């Protein structure tokens, strides 16, 4: 993992809390306090769609929060393949305004809260998710996020690992628990288990008591998923998944969570028993074809109060290893995108903002 100089926002916050608060601070309503929030911030943004080179360091106004939003001093931002897609020109609907700050998730310290926010106060450690946020994403020193996209950092996580988790953690857990309803003792294939979502899905499925056959990419990917607890593992780009699946569950596997598409996924489908389940998050391409006797569920990770609570509980109970493959400083956001686009990331790439 690339080393980066860190001055943790958590550490800074602790130092600040050592001084005695003034009378005005002690009596100010929580919703109006803003801690050390400057007018301008550093952010990695694009002025037009294009290759990684369009992602450059900007100085931009700190977003102003509305009543239902939380302003987060970002410590760590996640970098996902969808960020690179957005940089290159994919946008969910309409056209974004430039300069556009990318980044769908991250973690940091609450710097200020809107007047209607009661669940958080300045100084809280939070992780958050906001997709295509019109006020700008997490590749910045500050981000304003609607309160339902924000949650307290689960016990035991530092801000760097918390910043890696929101999108992949919500998607992995919802795949295992909701889309597939994985039960104890079931035989499950996690296809693409060496990536961001997959490496957490594998650990959540194990925690639910499933037997997991992981497909990964390359010898290092296979070793990686075995280390994370897979009962068996194959290189899905080279090995015969069908044969491995037959040896793993002679009557067919109960469920497949797919984080990669294509012919190898078809082999996973072939390995399902009649009545088995396949789930994949939207974005997996090419999409698997529907099959008679197989329940196929496409889903999107949801970030709301219920799902944050479930994720927090699952992380605190299962204590999954959250693997940061590489961390880049904010000013090297373009290099982080090149890394994502090169592929073969074991775990998750992040940006260290502070
Ligand atoms: N809709 C939603 O809410 C949502 C949320 C999160 C993610 N997603 C989607 O879910 C997918 C996974 O996301 P992610 O962040 O986990 O991506 P990722 O980190 O790229 O993971 C995909 C993994 O699959 C591996 N892989 C590819 N072909 C394989 C094969 N034949 N056999 C075994 N492994 C194979 C890749 O290895 P190599 O890189 O070495 O090829 C990579 O490790 C993406 O399509 C993403 O868009 C959707």
C-alpha cells in the first residue's frame, strides 16, 4: 500500500477539544456551529469529461449546507470504477455543472450540520454515500451530504478504512442478506470476490454461515480470497468454474453473487441448482440472461437509516478485513483513476484527503 502523509482529522479534532469552549460556544445550538470551516477548499475536479488527465486539483468554494445536510471534513474518499465512468462522460441523468467534484463516498469528521439535523453534531466521526451529488463529491476537503446518506463510523474502524467502505459495504451486505437471503449452511459462489464489493461480500457470506466458493482474478487474487476465508477458490479467468463448483456442491450451489459478467458468469449460472438464486448489482456487464428455474435479482445498494444500521451491526459483528489496495493523495486523483482503469485491484483504492 502506498504510504501517504496523514494528519488525521480525528487527531486534529481531539486536540481542539482540549481547549475550554467559550460561553458562546457552550450555549450555541448545535445546528449552528461550524468548526474551522474555511470559505475555499482543495478539491479534485473536472472542467470537462475526458481521460484521467482532466481530473486536476482546484480551489473551490466550500459547499453551503441546507437544513437537511451534513457538512463533512473529508479524511478519505473511496475511488470506484463508476467514478472513472463519470469522469469519462457517463452521468445518471441530465448534465452536471462544471467544475465537477467526483467521488461517491468517504469518511471524515462532521464540520457543521443544517438546522434540521439532530442525529449528528460537529466532531462526530461519520462515513457517507452520495451518488452524483449536484453539490460535489468526496474528492474534496469538504462535502455536503443529505443526512440520510450519513452514518456514524462503526466501532473499530479508523477513518481511512471507513472511507473505503460505504458503497462496497452497503452493496455487499445487501447482496448477501436481501437480494440472495443467504442462509447458514448454503453453498454460495461469490464471483469476482477479489474486488471491492466481492472481498466484503465473501466475508459477510461466511459470517452468515455459508460455504463460499470464491472466483477471483489471477493467482494473487486466488490467494487473497483464500486468506479472507473462502472455503475454496478458483481463478475465474483461467480455471474451469463448472468443475470446481461440482466438486464444491455436487447437487448444485444455492446462490451466486456476481460482481463480474461475461462467459465466466454463465459458468456460475450453470452451477446453480434448480430453484437457486443469482443476484448482481446494476453495473455488472454483460448482464446475465434470465433462466427458467433460477431467481435472478438485479439490485442497487441503498443508503438509508435502516441499511446503515444493518451495515454498522454487520461490520461490528463480523469485523471484516477491509483491504485498501492503494491510497493516493488528493492531488494525485488522476493517478488513482489510472490505477482503477488498469484493473486488477485487490480490495479498494482510496484518496487520502487530510
Ligand atoms: N448498482 C450498485 O449499487 C453498485 C454498487 C457497487 C458496485 N456496483 C457494480 O458492481 C460491480 C463490482 O464492483 P467493484 O467495485 O467490486 O468492482 P471491482 O473492484 O472491479 O471488482 C470486480 C472483480 O471481478 C474480477 N473479475 C473479473 N472477471 C472475472 C472472472 N472471470 N473471474 C473472477 N473474477 C473476475 C475483477 O478482477 P480484475 O480487475 O483483475 O479483472 C475484479 O476483482 C461493478 O460492475 C460495479 O459497477 C454496482
